[in-house]
C-alpha cells in the first residue's frame, strides 16, 4: 500500500489503525492524518520500539489490509 492510498483511505483506516495500536490516542490519529511516516513515529513513541520495528509492524498490517 503506498502513501497516497493510505492518506486517501484514512477515514476508513483510522479505526482499524487504532484497533491494531490501541495506545494511539485520538489526538495521535489527528496528527497522523494518514501520513505513513507520522504513523511510524507515533507507534515508536507510544510503544517504545525502534523505528525499524514500527515500520515492520506497519508493513505487516498493510499486507493484511490490502483490498
């Protein structure tokens, strides 16, 4: 899933993102606004993981949510 698709579907994906990463707050989701790099940063921050691990989690999640 490329960045444009992520941003374009943000309203539909936002709830699924919060289901996957429950530590993300509504404020986090507003800041993210579908920007993939913001998602990685917030996951890294909230979960105390590396950027690489956050990217890996996002990639795995995207693979499972392709249409």
